[in-house]
């Protein structure tokens, strides 16, 4: 299992989508306040569909509270400022992958303490960043691929026909 950490997320719709991704891969979702929405927000429920109530969510007052409650956590920091890509590292079982808020990312003061575990998603130079929910999905599924999609259903089935 991996852990997805959102530092001060601003949009409930993104968090709903991310929660649904976490449920699909068996990840725990960690939300670090302040949040830019209410947890009862309709956008969360709509994006997370009827899965939201099943998502394993932990909340923290701030980054310090998160660190105190998760001592010795191996944290990968997703940022557009990293020199290495998300595919350059090996994600361990139980690791934490942190993403910053939509408007500003993870503060540089935090990134400096994690320079060896900062990762980026490559993109063309004129693009500032990807959508938060898309970024989480890209990196989370790379972590799952590296773990050979353990315990995942690897074959789909047609509803009305056979392959």
C-alpha cells in the first residue's frame, strides 16, 4: 500500500477524484489543512461518486502535525521543480507521495528538506503544471506498476460478449 498526501488542497472536485483513485489502488489518503472546501462539499461526493464513504482518509491540522503522526515516513514530493522524474525512483510499499495545493504546489522551504525524494512529471516547457488529480493518478499508478500491480484485477471482462 502507498499513501497519497495532499498539502492544503483547494478544490473538492480534485479531492473527490483523488479519493476514488486511492480506493482503486488501495491507498490511504492524507489531507493536510487548511482545506479550500468543506468535507461535506457536493463536489467531493460527485467526483468520488458513491465510493467516497469507503475512502480511508486521515486529516491533519498542518504539515508539522502530519510529520508528528507519521514519524520516519519515506516521503516523495511531487513538484515541477525537481531534477528527477517520477519514473527515476523506486516507490517502497508504505511510502508517502505528497502533492501541493493547486495554486502553488509544495512550499520550497519544505522541498529543500526532501531534495533527494522530489519527483516531477515531464511536460513541455510552456505548461505550468498538470491538474492535481491527474498528477496523483500518473505517479500512483507508476508506484503500483513498480509493485507489479500486486492484488489488482489484471483482466477485464465484457458484459455482453466474450473475448
